[in-house]
């Protein structure tokens, strides 16, 4: 059994996730003392970098049918969890670099920011994965 997911589906998932992620990054930036302008810049950078990482990550996972239910052709919860952990690890490392460049001169504050972002966005990623799992559009088992 092989999972097939259209590029349009992957793009839609990336857009939905990215909207939620930008809202969270702007909110966190403001909570960490950034000006509205700096928070907006953080949001813009996250849109570009984060969406690119999300799309590539999701297209790689489409190549593997590991942990997909044989009867329904849907991701098992364990697959969604593993995808979330891998994606968040990559984006947290990138987030530290971005926060250090844009948000703060303090490496420790950049790490705190990136960890906070990782926790919030891991929850958002998992929710998007589980909701998308309920929608058959653009997905089929072949």
C-alpha cells in the first residue's frame, strides 16, 4: 500500500499551518518584548522559511507509507507524533538562529524564544496533521 497526496493538498496544509504559526510567532515576539515592527519582521521571515521547510518535510513523508493504517489509509497517531517531533526539531534549530539575528542579541533569550515557539507550534502542527487526516481531499491509497 502506498499513500498518494497531491501537491495542492500539501500546499493547503502548509498554508493553514503557516497562518497559525505566524499568529503564534508574532504573539510570542511581542511577549518577549519585541516592537510591533520586529514582531512583524519575525512573522514575515517565519512565513518564508517555515513554509519552505514544512513543504519539503511533508513531501519527504509522502514517499513513505510507514505507520499508515492499512484499512483506512490514514496516518496513525504515532506517525503524526513522529512527523511533529522531526519537524519541530528542525524548525527549533532554525528558530534559534532567526531569533538571534532578528529578535535579540542574547543567545540564551533566543533559545528561550525558540523553545517557547517549538512548544506552541508542535501543538499546532499536531492539530493540523490530525484535522487534515480527517479530510480525504487530495489523498488516496494506491
